[in-house]
């Protein structure tokens, strides 16, 4: 299993709309608003890192109002 923590920047005043859309992505298992450089952080679980990348590109970055993402990959001990 692949785990990714995706830091998401949104367009000004689009945080709530992006948050609502991200809640519909089944692979996102946690979603939290942030203050600071990024507006949201999403924890994504996928079968492998290729699928994780596809989720970020196809399901997260295509949401209107998302202007940037940074993905941190995690491992399980």
C-alpha cells in the first residue's frame, strides 16, 4: 500500500469549494484545513505509488480552484 500526504494550495476564497470536492474522492482517508503556505492537507491511500500519482494528477489537481500541490510519500513500519 502507498500512502501520500498531499499539501494543496487553492485560489483565494476557494478553500471551502475545494474542500467539499476533495471529500468526494474515495481514496482520501483524511482531509484537514491548514493555515500557512498551504490551505489543505489530504492523506491518500492507494495500492501502489503509480496509482497514488494518478489520483493526485487526475482527481486532485483537476478540481477547479486547486492551484498547486506537493505530495509527500509515506511508508508503513
